[in-house]
């Protein structure tokens, strides 16, 4: 009976650890995507500002 509980707990722990690793990787990918979008938005805004200055 105790061995069953220990096995169940270990199985749950392994599942949580696996999910945690997947989530860490997803967070890393999301952070990289955010940085890329920030660079793209900065580029767009800088171009828009230059266009406004030229139009004035």
C-alpha cells in the first residue's frame, strides 16, 4: 500500500517536473518573441518619426 503511494507520488512529481521544463522553454521562446517584436516596433516608430520630420 505504501509502495503504491510512493510510486503514485513519484509519477506525479515526474509529470510536474516534465511540465515545468516545457513551461520554462515556452517562457524562453515568448521572451525572445517579445524582444523581437520590441525591436520591430522600435524600427517602425523610428521610421514614422523620420517621415513626420521630413513632412514638416
